[in-house]
């Protein structure tokens, strides 16, 4: 397993932008946005001692007639983290 290279602020911004874009795309593919009244995404990057943690807090307020379940949201989140792992492996590992 390769190690994470030293990340700059620009690298962290690139990683954050990639993750948000991936999350947005994966959510669009797994849930119907017409059924969502409000969506809050809070992503925190913690980079310390050459270790990167990406934490996501997601809040969704659904329409009362919505049939979206947490399984669809979790699939989108899991896919986004997998995309992020591949992105970091290809661009920020030595």
C-alpha cells in the first residue's frame, strides 16, 4: 500500500471539490431530487500527520409522500467514498 504524499491546501481543496462532485452525481443517480425538500451536506477534511480523514454528515428532509429509503442514500455515499479512494490513490499517493 502506497503512502499519502504531503498535501497542500490546494490539494485538500481539490480533494474536497472532487468528493462533493462525486457525491452530487451519485445522489442524483440513486434518488429522485423531486422528493427532497432540503438537503444539507457537511464535509470535513482532517489532515494531520500525513493522514487524511473525510467525514460526511448528511441531512435530508423528504416530502411526506417520498418513498426514498436510507439504502439508496447509503449506496450513493459508499460509491462516493470509493470514487474518492480511487482519486486519491491515482493523484496523491507516492
